[in-house]
C-alpha cells in the first residue's frame, strides 16, 4: 500500500499542502487518539479517490469516485452507484457538520449524476428507467459493457437519499429554486425507478445473489418516504412514493423470528449477513423509537440480529481467537464468504460498532431502554444480571447497560485499530488469520464507513427521515408498482 500523509488541502481547487503522517503506530495510541488521527486520514482517503483532483482518482470525471486503489485482483478502477452514494452521504454529513469545503464536490457529484442517468447501458436506458439500475460505470461516465451482476436496484434509492439530504439543506436556506432545477429532476427519476422496479429481481449489494435483498428493500422504503416529503415541500407529486407501505410490508418477510435472512433466495447460505446491519444503519432515524418494523438500530429485532451475526464470526477467523461472547470481534460479510479467501472487512466491523452507537443515541433521546425477551440474549452478553423490563435514563441499570454497550461498540473500533497500519490506510479486507491487509487498498467505502461510525460515536447524527410516521402496514402485502415517467435532468450552474 502506498504510504500516505494526512494532507491539509482544498482538494477541489487542486492545491495540496502535505504534512507528516503521525509518527506513532496506530496500535500504540489510545482509542480516542486513534479515532482523532484516523478520521483525518479517512476523510483525505475519500477525497483522494474522487475526480477530478484526487491524487488516486486516475483522472475520474468530476464527482466520480473510484471504488479502490486497485487496477487488478480485484479491478476497482470503476465507479459503483451504491458505493459512491453511501460515500457522498458521509460527505454530506461532514458538510452539514461544518466542513463547507466539501460542498463543491457534492455539487459536482449531483451534476455528473444527471449525465450518468442518460448513459445507455446493458441494464437499459432512461426511456423506461431500466438503465438506472446499472451498478457500475467507467470513471469517465461511459457504460461498462461487460458481463456483471445487473441490475442492482439499491443504487437509485441510495442516490436519491443522498441528493434529498443536500436538497433539504438548500431548502432550509431558502434555495427552493435551486432544488427544483438541480436536484428534483434527478431524484424524481430515481424515485420513479424504485416505484416501478422494486418488486423485480436484482442483485444484492455483494453482487452475488439475484432475488430480493433486505438491504435493498430497506433503503428503497426510506427513499420513497423522504422523497414524498421533498415532493410535498416543492409542490410536486410523487406517484412512485405511494408504494412505500408495500415495500415496508415486504421488508417484514426477511425476519424469521430470530434473525434477518438477508437474501431470498439464500444461494445455499444461511442468509445471516452484515447486509442486515448495513441496512439498519442506512435507515437509522435519530428521531425514531426502537421500531421493529423499520429495524431501527435500538429495536429488539436489530439487537437480536446483531448478536447472532457477530457470534457467527467468533469461530470463523483465526484472529478472533479469545474474542468470546460479549467481546467485539473482527466481522466479515457472511461466514460462508470465499471472496479473496473470505476475510473480515473494515466496513463490516465498523458497521457493527455504528449500529450500537446509533442505539445509544436513540435510548438517550427517548429517555429509557427496554429489554424484551427477544433482545435479552444481546444484553445478557454484556450485563449478565439484566432482566426484561423498561429502564429509565435515571436508573442505575440504564447507566450500567449503556456503559457496557458503549464499551462493546468501542471494541469494534479497537479491532479496526489493531489491524490498521501505521499510515492509516484502509483496504477492503484484513486477512482472517494474520490481520494483514487484503484485497483493494484505499477502499473508498472503508474510509466512508470510518467517518460515519466515528460521527455516531461522537453523537453527530443525520436528520430524521420520518420513519416513525409511516409504520402502518397495509392489511395485506401486495406487489403493487407504479409505472414511472423519466426525463433528462439538466442541472444549471451552481
């Protein structure tokens, strides 16, 4: 891996002023110091991978991110709709938290997205919206015309959510005209795609299983809920958004009473997959209660699922020896994984921490914590004497439990620290028996995952998307879809 420095720069202007990397090895400092140092490295790692000025971006178009710094094995000098949308969401959060230097890159991403929507590809084109489900493109925003797992219907939903987050910021500043001209036409296409195609088969976020995916279904529901709110604020209609209750109804099908089975069909696997935790944090609503229907991070379902998932990895990897029940562990995608040897992923380990930080925020906000029969095993791993019941914020038990959960969450960050090299670079994976980095170095999604996990650790959360207002399920699930209408978006100058 290329040795990197923490760089203070205006990346968008192409002005680079390098400063030395921390001299102390990541494993030799306390956790808070590691988090502080690594956050700067992670943000720069993201910016390095974005065109036009990122120093690893290989000349990518403005607002386009390479997936990782790897030409072959695996070849990641492409841009994925899903990965980039999740990454831009992390940058939007950093922007909303005060880093104004990121706004130009966010705007470049939006402008280039309008162009990308018009690119005819092997999934289709914009005339009927099918082309929006194309998973990846060349970094010059041309079609990737080779065999691949397509379509991948999570991309349009995630992209819509990212644009809506920035659009809501502009609305709050009184810039409705800019949202109408530069953002809504793009979002409208992506929402139309979700409304029309949500009930058709597509590939999951690991690009391996064709069917229906928990992650995809969850982010599709969220996009339509917040899309309807944006449409209302703009005086627009969103007919696609009317199917949101049916998508939420379908989301319940993935719960088997004990754990989330993340894909249907499972392709011969158990279906227990970090997909489910990634969905929970992607649809985290800081204003929500611990709602089981949307699998909020503090819900009994999400906590029970977290335990089953993490416990499955304890014996899967050599580096987890001694990391027994109740202790944080290295986490991968799913235990049957064989890609690149089947290793832990940084983004998976960070997601395990992020769900717990989200839950801590939700409990603190609502002023109590509920232990149910379903979530009791999760809590018993951390506080052996706990019983079912409601524990108000003022009670000693609440403080004991939340302190244990925070320690547990921090433990996953400590695992990442242990297998992060001195330069702070984050690859895709770290080897299951040695902890040595594997697969693509400088993975954009790994860096973005670090940014969101530490933001939640610090109590910095995204705005509410209104999940608690849409919890009513239809009397009967139906595969209702809405025929979409699509048009070329032409954003003006920002």
